[in-house]
């Protein structure tokens, strides 16, 4: 299982008001809120935790085939500046984040396993985001593959109508898109 999440920081600044009353309390645990408020850059800490939770959520839905919205159930613990553990219902997902002035990209995995393919790219502003990301995935593979989602919205790779034994996670936000294959 693999999950990834991507935050376009410029878009997050313009479209989201994380400082509005009740936002932090609905999304984060008391410990996470304390870490956000005491951090050097609370804005970046909010979106780092959010990205970690989303990436872990994608792993969780792949593993247990159920969807729900309960961000506080996903508890973030930082190990270092860019690595952490996200715990939910006795499960742990290990995360690694890439932070830049433009984006945060987090990859979460259940265990220490090798990533088959990973790519972060600028989106074509005139294209359908989902279709553009799918085109990037398909161009990465030399053989012909297709992408199909199940009833829970989880993507899978197929070749000759046979599901491949690979885990894939797709993410896009604003100017950026990414995918990871395990």
C-alpha cells in the first residue's frame, strides 16, 4: 500500500483559512494543534500534517476498502523535520515529505518497501487535472497500462485487462500533480 498527497501552497494560502474559528479543532488532535501553534511557521505545519493525514488515509483505504472523513482519527507524530508516523486504528503508516516554497508532497507507506515509480510535475493549466495525471502515469510505463478505480475511488493499474500487483496513489492540487507506484 502506498499513499501520497500534494499541497500547492500558493493555492492553499488563497483558498483556505486555517485560522478560522474551529478549523484546527475539527482536523487535528490537541497535541497536533499545540505543535502547529508553537512551530516557526504554523501555516506550513498545518499543511504538512494535513498532507501526512491524506497520504496515510489513501494507504488505509487501499488496505481496508472503506472510506470515511475523520481527520482527527489520523494522528501525526514527527520523527524529524520531514519524516513522521501516522497512526489510525492500531495501524501505522510511515511518511516522508518533500517541502519547498511552492508545495508539500508526502508519501506514506505501511512498511519499508521500495517505490517502483514516483513523479512530481507541473500541471497543464488548461487540461483536466485527472486526465493530465493519468497521461503522466501512462507515459511512465513502457507497456500499455490502463487505470481503473474501484467503488471506493481507489486506483489500480491494469495491463491486458489484468490487474497488476502494484499499488498506485495519485494526487493533484493547483499547479502540481504527482503519482507513486509501489
